[in-house]
C-alpha cells in the first residue's frame, strides 16, 4: 500500500499533467457588434460547428470560448442579423485569441403563402401551418441530454445605483425522456459570499416547449400559442420576416383575446418551411396574479441541431418585484441560461431517472477553478464583476459591534419564533428556554441531536438525545434512536404549528394543544419502497404522566384561567408503529441530503397502525390504533385550484386518552384554507374520527369574466370551501374522564367563502358559517396570509 505522502505526490503529478494539457488550450474572446451602428449585440449565439459546443454573449456582447489546438468554424447568430461564420486556427502554444465579430442586420421580403378558404391574415396562416406540423415536431423528441450554465443576478431597485444584491452561477447536466422524465445534476456552483452554497439550487428546470398545447407555469396551465385551440385565445399579426442562421423566420405578434384567462403576450418566431418555434419573447397578461411583479419577460432563443431539431440555446427570464413592505427594497432579478452539447434519442441508463429531480454533486462546492476556466460560461459583465468583488469584500470584512448586536438580536428573535426547542410558552410549562444542536459532520452519515432546557413553571429540566444513521449514503434509508424526558403535545389532525401556539397563548390564552410528560426512548427506521413511497417503523418505550395548568399569565387579562389541560392515563406505554407514506412532490439530493422541493400541486398520503402487545411487551395499555390521511392539490378543468384534506381514524380496546384522535380549533391568530374555522375554542375528540375538507380557489377569474364595471378589475381572488367531520367514543375504558372531551356524534359541518390576494400583504379574509347544530360559533370572520400563489 502506498503511504500518504507518496500518494499525494502522484496525485499532484497527475493533476499537473492534466492542467498542463489544459493550458495548451486557447481562450477565444471578443465582442459581437452591429455592422452598421457598431453597438454591441447582447445575447448572440456562439456555436462551434461540427461539435456540440454552444455559448452566448453577455449583455455587453462579449463572449468567451476555450478550445484546444486545431481548426474550427465558429458561427455567430442573432435574430434580425445575418449569421457569420469565422474560420479559426488555434496553434500549439496559443493561450489567447481575439475575435471581434460584426453582424449585418437583415430584413427579408415575405414569401408567398398558400391560400385558404377562409380569409386568414398572414400571421394566422403561419400559425395554422405551425399547428399542423406540431405533432410531427413533437414526435422528433424522444429523449435528449444537454449541458448548461445558469446565472441569476438580483439587484436592489430602490436605489439609483441598481446595486447588485446576489449573484449565483451553476454548471449542470440535464436529461429528458418521454413522457415527462426529467433530471438535472449540478456539477459546479458558486455565488456571492452573502449566500450559503446549499441555497444555490438554480437550474434550467423543465424547458418550456412552445410546441405543446398547454404550458405549465406554477399553478397556471397556459394555452400555448401553437395549441389546437389557440385561435380561441389569441390574435396573431405578422410583424416582419428576419433571418436566423441564414434562414427566413416569421416574427408574429401574440395578442390575447381576453384578460380573464392567463395568456402570453409578446412575439413568437416561426421557422420558414419547417414551421418550428425558433424563439419567443413573451410577458404575462392580466390573467396572471402579478400584483407584486412587473416587467415580466421570458425569452427563449433556439437553434437547429441533429435531424433538424430546433432546441433552446439561451433562456432568459426577468422581472421586478415590489412586496410593498417599507423595510424591504424593490428588487429585480435577471436569470439567464445557455444550453449546449445536446445529444438526442440516446437510451438513458436505468439509474438516470430516480426519485430525485435535482442532484448536487458532492464536488460542486470544491472551488475548482478549472471547471470555470474550461467550462462554456458566459463572461461576467463589468457591473457583475464589481458586484462580486463588493459583496465578497463586505461579507468578509470585520463587522462593527453594533451591527453584530443588531444581527444577533434579529436572529435570536426569528430562531425563538420558529424553533420551539429553544423557546416556547404554554399553560403547563410557562416559559421554556433551551439550547439545541444538530451535529452532522463529525462521523460520516451520522446525525446527533441534542437538546436541554428549563421549564420555569413546571420547574424541571427537559432533555433529548437523538441519533440518526444513514448506512448506505442514500438519504431515504435511516436508522435512528432517541431518548427524551420532556413535555409533549398530543397529536391533532389539523397539526397547528407549535410556534404559533406560543404567540397566541402569550397574547390571549389561545392554545389548541393538550400536554403530558413523557420519559423514555424509541427506536425507528425509514425504509424506501417503490418510487416516493417510504415505510416507517418505530418501537416506543415510554413512561407517561398527566399534567395540570401551572400558569394563568397572558398579555390580555392575566386573571382569567387558561383552558384546562385534560388528564391522560398514566403508565408505561410500549408499542409498535408501522406507517406507509407517499409524497408526490419533487425531490432534490443536495450533496447527499434529501430535500423536498415546493410544488403547488401534490398528493401526500399516509396510512399506519400502532399496537401494543401486552402478552409479549410489558405495557400498561392494550389498544390498536389505525389511521389514514390524504392531502391533495390539483387544477380543476381550468377553473382554478382544488385542495382536499381527508383523515380517518379508528382505535379499539382500552385506548388511553393520550392516543385519542383530536380535531383542534387550530389557526390561532390566522386561519388556514383547510382548518375548521367555527370551532371557537373547542377541540372535538374520540376514538373514532372521520374528517374531510375541500377548498376551491377560482383566482380572480369570476370577477374578470363578469364584465361588470369596477368588478371586473378587482385584483382579488375568490375561494369557496366546506368541511364535515364526526368524532365519537365507543368501547373505551369507563375510567376515562369523558367530561373533558367534546364529541360530534352528529356530523359537524361548515361552509364559507374567502377573498384573497388583498393588498398590501396578500391578506385573505374568510367568511364561515356553521351549518350543523352544535354549540360553537354560528359565524366566524377570520384572516390569513395568501403569499403569491398561496399555500
């Protein structure tokens, strides 16, 4: 076996050999300008012919290539200009070549277009041909891979200087296969020093294919300009005919016929004779909810590749954002991606498409400069270079004491609100202060969680020690164990956040949770099954004790008592839990760590059982507990978004109160779309439960479609909703104090409507009526937040 020093020397020699080879390559750089005006041409396409290499010029028209010794033909293209092909020779020993390229502007005379029985104008005729050819064009694409470079620049628009706030860059590989298989792997990334690397997950994403009939943009399904029913939604006007890659291209203006539907507005370029989409430059009409976003622009530039397939070589997306909150600046972002090295119809290895839509390579943050020197990246502009230098110098400079104090205070405030293990407040503990940490770097694939804190009114220490081990490196497989001695909240169906309960308890004694003391350990495992389905197994061994209220304090009327904390059945609980869970949301693997990506449409399903075995495991309790849950968000026939929340539970034998099913009054200071809103301060409990809630968001379409003055221009959304549940007790221990619990053996029902997207903070107001005969609130007016596209 080689010793360490010898291995290091050999590695250095190999690296030197590789770098020596790379140094022989030459950097070809220059500027692309207009032949007549001599002004720079931004974002022109640069392709090395007879290879799969492509790049683009930056905002200043400057480009950069790195090529080893040899002879090349390099094509420079931009819409409305004749392409130029330059023959380049890179000699051995060349390190840099300068190549400035002027492009001549081009406008060509429109060719004759075939006649139709109907009186179409030229723009409509062209789109008709594109629609006819669409199926053939789509059939060309079966599978492809590509490489890409992305850059995101965020600027502060509240100052005259348009100061750069953040810059991110990534290099990646992308893979696509019919019908909707997609995967991206970030191989290198870098960013300004004010952003943590793990937050830089900027990719190309699913490429918008304007040959499709519908284009999915977040919660919207947008009619494509080449859809079979496009004439029902758009008008088309022929603006001009240009040249792209020396081929005539028809540029058409797209005009939405209605502002009630989310549609594109802008231009689309159709290639002469093949009628493929050669590029788009579009914005969004009023059918989109863009109250905080303005000047939205999406640009896609395409070029021909194998078999005459036109694919994007450049994608740009930009907008201005103003949240209209005084402490937040007005911002603008500019995203750009260049795509190259396309390979078509190659059979992808079976392991290409797994459960992860995005992966970040372990070496992505290695800081290897060769990846950036040799990659086909777009040169930074002068302002971007200065932005990098300024931000990095400010972040790395020593901070004055007052600034550190302000940042520490704000950080502590946010941490205590969002981390109940550090601070929380309730009626049985009073104030709780603690410390905690997650140690996940000392031993590979091992996480250690530690917590320690003091409950001031309970007057006792609480602590927790947990271990999670990932034996295979696949983040879906985990083995774990935990010991804790702490006060625990009983699980509820609506799962209100504990941090919010802290605020509402302190403010007005509004707390939907009930508590008990738990001491003991569990052993657990998460095992991957097919697709995005996991199996969770857990063994519990706990001592559990009842608690009583210890404080009556709140900001409002501290003399009034809190809601009583109901007792549990004290004793030792030993049980086994098995649960199957499925979550359709896309996943990312960020350097080995599994992360769930946000998606407006998803299905989350869970089904499980918990059971004691007193004949084999010495336990004070004997029960079985089954449950099933479903959360589902989807579009509904182009009429908006529907949310479904369903839960059913069943427990038998002598199930203890701490294992009852509870529908809590949740929400607190704000409401939520699928919480029950008329419960007042009443929880409903039982060992049998069924609950269903449906919420449908029409967006602003009902107002826009009304055509009524003033009403049609209202910038608010409309939602309707309703829910029903029942809870009851059957065959429970007669010693349980049922006086503490409300049941709904007759169905509890409510319904209402909501108005959302209300300035200045995207408020949503709920108007809810109880329909059933229960002693709760007849009518409730509530509010919540409906940020951007909602939950």
